[in-house]
C-alpha cells in the first residue's frame, strides 16, 4: 500500500464514526482550522476506516482489489454485449489496465470506475428495447446507484455527461437511420438517455455537501495553475506514453471503422478523451470507457481472416494471450520471491513515508507547529491527529487559494519563505524527497538549524531558546541549494552561524563528519576539518567525541607513515579511553615500525590480556612468540 491519500481518508472515516457526523471544518490543520472542508467521499472514508479497524492496510488493499476485479469483470461483460470476442475483450481491457495502473490504488475514484462501467452497461441496455416496467425498475436501481456513487466520489459528475453525449449520439444515429445509412436497431430514442442523465444530475445534490459539489468541482479545474499537483497536469509523451499510444489506437480504430460504429458509442469516449487531455487523472477513465469500442473493432478485424484459418487463429491467439496475461500478472511475484522478498505483499510500503524522521520529530517534540510537505501531510494527520495538526495535506479544497498560491511557487526567496512560515507560527520543519525538493534550499542557516539529515528527509528547527539544547546536540553544519537541472545540493557551512550554540571545535568536528560523507570517504576536505577541531584547547570537545576523532586522525597518520604523529595521537586517545583496544593495537603497530620494540611488546601484552580468547588476543600473543 503506497497510496498516501488513504491515510487521511482512514483518519476522516474514524472521526466520522467517532462523532457520528461528517466534519465541515478543516480538522487536521493548524494553518486554517476553520476553513470549510466538504468531504464528498465520506462513505468511502467510513468504509476504509471500518475495514482498517478489522484488517489493517492489508484488508483495505484486498478490498480495493476485489472492487477492481468486479469492475474489470463487468467491463468484460459490457465488451461481450457489444459483440466483441472474448480474446479481443481481454486484450482491450489489459491495455486499459496498463494505462490505468497508476490509478488502481486505494482511493475513492475506484468507485467512479465502477460507476462508469455501470453507465456503459446501461447504454447496452438502452440499445435494446425493453418493457416499460423493466425500464422503470432500471431507473429506480440507477437512481439508487447514482446516490451511492455521489457519496463515494465526486467523479459522479461524469455520469450525466456520458449520458448526454450518448443521447446526442443516439440522435445522430436516428438521423442516419432516416437517411438510410444505418439500421433502425442501432438507433434508440435519445430522450430515455436524457431522462437518466437528469436522474444522475440530481444525484449530485444528494450528499451532505449539497450544491457545494459544484464549487468543489470548479476548484479542481483551476488548482493546477496555482499548485502544480501532478495528477492535474495535461498528458505528455515522457510521462504518459501508454496513455497517448492508447489514444492514438482509439482514434485509428474509430476512423478505420467509418460509419459502422454508432455515434452513441463514440461520443461518450470522445468526451472522456477531452477530460483526459485537460487533466491526466482522467486518462484512466478514458481508457476504461474506450475498451469496449476497441474490443469491438479488434473483433471486427478478426472477421476479415479467411474462414479456413479463423478458428485456428482464434484458438491459438486466445491461448497465447491468456498465457501472456497470466505471465504478466505472475512474473513480478515470482521475481520478488526469487529476490528474497514476500511473493505477495499487500501491507504498507514503509519506504513511501519518512518514518524515522517522523520518529525523530516525535521524540524531540517538534510536531506542534511543524511545517510539512503536501505529500506527507496525509500520513502526519493519520499518525498525529488529534494530538498534532499539520501544515497542509492533500485535501486541496480544505485550504484557501492563497496558501496554494504560495505552495505552488518555485521562485520564493529565503526571506519570502521565512515570512510565510512566520505567518503561521511554524517552529520546525520536516521535508521529504529532499533530493528533488526545492524548499529544502529555502531554510537559511541564520534562522534555521538543520538537525536531521538521513536518507531523503531533512528536519530543521527555528533558532529559538526552546530548541537551544537540541541544536547544540544535533546541528549539522550544512545548508542547501537547488537547481532544476541538478536538484538539491548539500553545501557545507565552513563558518559557524553566529546564532548557533555549537562550539567552534565541535562545529569543525561535525563538519569533518559531513565532508567525509559527502566526499565518499575522501580525506582532502574532511581531514583538515578534523585537525582544526583537535587543535582546540583540551576539553573543548566531549571526551568520547574527541577520542573518536583523534583515533581516526591518528589512523590516517599511521597509514600515511607519519609514525610519531600517530603514536602521539593514540596516546591522547588512550588517555581519554584507556580500554580502546583498536587504538592500543594501532599504537603497538606504530611503535613496532618506529623500532621501539620493548614498548610495542608491552602494548601487545596488554592487548593479549584484555582480549584473551578472541582472535585479537591470539594475534597479540603470536607477536609475543606464543605467550604473553
């Protein structure tokens, strides 16, 4: 489970179940706690929370998988009712699944996929005349399904759109029937689809949000211009190759069919394509809606195969396709098992959340007024509310346009960013995806101390008296830069900021650690920093820190052949840490190389006694001729 939105949805569902009411304000935020928050997927949230309470993330993942399995099975049935063959239907839906793969996640829109397939099935029913009582029953069932859809996901708006387009296409088909260019059976009455479109449109209002759904939908049409969330961008060839290829195949299929494909089947797909062209999040909806059309065209192409070969091609093609689909599904599972991972893991993917950094923030009490990135706000709300609230999370309409305008800018100066955080009383910050996160570079070291730098997460605290002890113990001598071409770069701070409580000697020691890490173990920059730290008066560095640094520098001197400096360094280490056998061993080696053999033998005796029964003890004994 790697879908970040699920976290806040589970938490929202828990709050609805706890309070017995749907919150109308921004519960999880300390920036805008009174902002309106209209939850248009409350039914999904409650269901997700209920499943999570019983079976955890695994239960939610399995529930999603069950729903999507039903969706694709129903879509397969629609393809077959459109006259498509079984193999052609499977191939078209497999291609659609490939396009949809990033959207097959634990979010409310999976119920929009179910609703769209239901609308497709309804269109198939409309293609066939039925009794009046059957149509009435169908309308009642449809109305109930639309009401449920409206409370599961705001994507219900696509239902009246598809039905209006179907009605428009039916009208065109009837005109073609009158003109004698199509058969009467392919021209149902458009008013029936329009009536169902009205039912679907009315269902939009059957939620606790009421007419606010239109404001909610309008918000999402403009948000990308202010806050570039990836799923609201237009498709592009680099990121969306499968979608664009699928769209090209769909266009070719429609054009090659000429007038054999009814307009009522084409126009709804065209409408979905227009939505997908505006926002890539609708690419999955387009792929699913176009699948029956593609399946029918593949079947039609199959009929052109000469009859003596048609059966053989159909049987072999179906077998090959079935084997390929089974391999595509099972192959990654076998690969995971061979690599030593679970063959099927449906739990939480912890790599998507900076859990260690969050634990650091918790242990040090940094969660109260902590800035967080949009991407991890969902987990922080799930993990922290009601004890802690977040700066921002993925519930976009729960935050005003002004905040989205700031979050969407990439050209802020450090002063402008600092003023923004001041406005909200931010005292700490946790940033994820640090390698590509431009905001990491906006925390100036004059006012912010870097106290955590691991993996792809960074934690800063404002230089306040309440954080003085934490900064003194944890500050890392680094700041950051960012460019579009290179991403984030770590810049060592050779000069200690004036407001830092870290002593100069310890600053240089930490700088040496940082430079050693940045240079991949190189000594050119790290060694001078360590020497500057050790040149400070005795007692400047904590004893254990000084001992470690002197041991490392002395080992470097030993390797470089500066034996007198190495012995002096190890002498100081042993004065601080008399039981450090590593330093004592290195000192013995240095003494032996200097020809001070009596001193070396005395050192080996101490080592043999202290490490008796260990490989080191036996090695020391061997230097002494087999005995201490």
